């Protein structure tokens, strides 16, 4: 057995389990100090009326198997999280499909995004508002 391999001899190590989306939802719900039912009640897409159920959110947060969210469900969760839908898209793409949201950008853009993790939440939010004034987010047609 290799020094970092904790699986029994003759077995294959379990694949990496990604939790970026679940972690984001759980952390944001805690930051907003919302219970599961209240949070689910706020998870409504204003455009289509699509709702995300309490049970789905519970299964997501506890690591149970779930169906990846559709775009309307991401918008509903973004409303409950009070975050841009793009933030949820990146986390969902990473958790459910193994997509690194930084792969497509320029090296300069990737460097800026990585530096964001070093900023406190309030500074990141102010920076996002500034960026939105310079390059407003667009909606899919």
C-alpha cells in the first residue's frame, strides 16, 4: 500500500467525492441563519415559479444521491442564497460534472479569480458589485 493510500490491500481507492455545491448551499444557509424549511420557501425562481423542495436541499446537504439541478432550480437557489446564479453554476458544475470553472478563462482572469478567495466576504461582494457596473451580467435568451 502506498503511504497516502488508506484503502485495504488489493482494493481500488474510492473516487474523489466533490461537494462544492453542497458546501456552498450549506454555508450560505448558515450565513443567512435560515432553517431548512424557511430556506426552501425562499428557493423560488421568480421567472418560472420553479421551486426547490426542502427534501432535495436536505439530501444535497447530507450527501445523499440527488439529480443535478436544472437552470431554473439554480436560479431558485440563487434567490434563496442571495447570490448570483453564476456562483451556483460554477459550484454545481464542479460537484456534479467535474468542471473547473477557471479552465476557459485567460491566465490573467484565472489569477484574479484565485485571489478572490483571499478577500473577506464583504470585500468580494463590493468587488462583484463594481464588476457588475462595468460589465453587467446577462441573461440567457
